[in-house]
C-alpha cells in the first residue's frame, strides 16, 4: 500500500490503461449506476441506461454490490465517480489481504504462510 502512495494525486481523474481501459470505464459506470439505482426505487438495477431499449442489460455483468459499501460513502462525499472507484480499489485490496490472512489463520495455517 505504501508503494502506491505516489499515485494518489492521479486518483481523481485517471483510470488504469492496463490490461483494458474499457473495463476500467465500465466498472466506474456500473458502480455509479448501481449507487444511483439503490437510492432511486423507480430505477431497476438490471435496467441500466445501456443498449437502450433492450431490457436488463446489466444482468450480464458483475453488479459489484459488496463494493457499494466502500464506493457509496466515498461517492457521496466526493461526488466524483472516478475518484470513488479508485479509492475503493485502493482500500479494498489491503482489506481483502487482511481478511484472507485471518481466514487462513482460522483454518489452521501457520502465521508466516498466512501472511
């Protein structure tokens, strides 16, 4: 996490070019749409405004529900979907590593391999 500190100034406006910039843009769009749909009951999450008029176009993608726990408050605070998405990724990778280490220890792993 400390190694990534130099990229912090880029988070409000930059997306990853590798391996696929289009995927990065899609993730930002999905997180933003799902956050919108959660707060507007008339909006169906599956019927995101993509490929109109075809219905339920978001059913073929991951909806990133669990990421909303981090993305939502960040987006509500910053009003910047790119920044909120980048911060969500930046914060959840170390969180996932800590959770995996705890799971490995609970399942009987020695401390060093679990780390």
